[in-house]
């Protein structure tokens, strides 16, 4: 099976782009840091960068959210940026987290509750 085409990392850095993830403290949901530095439970909303200054900004936002008890377990993870701009997690762990729960799928997430 052919690999999907991805954009190459910036010539100024050999590092793969990274996105920030965490778990929302109120319900444990996997969340991602967006371009607006807010948290979304949709992987499609995640923002990624390979630029050290922007990654430092991600970490500062994450630390502030941990201190405010909004999220826990923050960390950066590597992604590929597809030609169409979509992100693809590089690790199996993050592909599973981005796809959603693997058990209890008959339960309604709190964001969809009536």
C-alpha cells in the first residue's frame, strides 16, 4: 500500500511537526490545542508546528491550562501534514486516541448529551 503524500518539514528544522494533546479534566476526553490556543475534542481542529518558538507557545498554553485545572497530561506528539493540510498522527498510540474510544462506544459523550 502506498504511503500518503506529506509535506516535508521546514528546511530550517529536521524535526517533524508536533501537535499538543491532553485530557480534559472535567470528563477525561482527549483534547487537542487549536490555532486559537483553545482545546477541542476534535483532532481535525488540532494545530501543528515544527517551529521551536511556536512549540514553546503550545507548552506555555498547556502549562497554564494545567494550572487552571482545565486539562491534565499534556504532551507534544509528532504528526505529518498531508498535502491537503490535514494532520496525521505518526504513532499508533496517537492514531488510536484521535479515532476516539475503543470501548464504551455505546455511551453518548458529554458534548452530545441532550
